[in-house]
C-alpha cells in the first residue's frame, strides 16, 4: 500500500463519497515501534469511493479500546467519530455513542493517537 496522506489531510480525504461510513473493517493490527503503539485499521471502502481498500495507521497511540461479540457483525461502520481533539490528537470511534465531535466515555471501538497516515492499495 502507498502512503497518500498524513494527519489532518487524512480527515479531509475521507469525506463525501470517500467517507468511512459504510466501509467495512477487514482487520486491526496492533504493534509497537519506536513511536510507541501503532494501530493499522484495514478497510474495504464503500462502492462509490475512489479507493477499494485503504489502511489508516494510528501512530503513537495514547489509548485504544475494541470490543467484539459473535452476536454482532464484524465490523460495518454505520456511524463514526473522526476528528482532532483540543489537544491536537486524532480521535476515532468506529462505534460512537453519538455523533458529536467530542470524546464520550460511552464511545466504543476507540483509538486516540498523536499522528495518523492514510494508505491506498495499488
């Protein structure tokens, strides 16, 4: 996959027809590198998107939380929070409690990181 955007540009790339709403998470990879914890979220995009598959890399994660149950489908994104916090961190909830641009303790499938990158499949 090729890097095509970083940080605030990632937020701008995934709007409109390229929104992450209706995308499907294929897999989540968590690892440690020099920058601390890194999480790669691999997604199949909606049919109208410019890309069929992308990866969003969350670098130097401050915290994350994921939950899965066999009772629910893994993981079609039907609502999303994806924004820059007041502290200039990147916050994503793939199963948010509400759609307000604020962190909620009731959000699910959450990542908060210092940097993000967007990759597209070639």
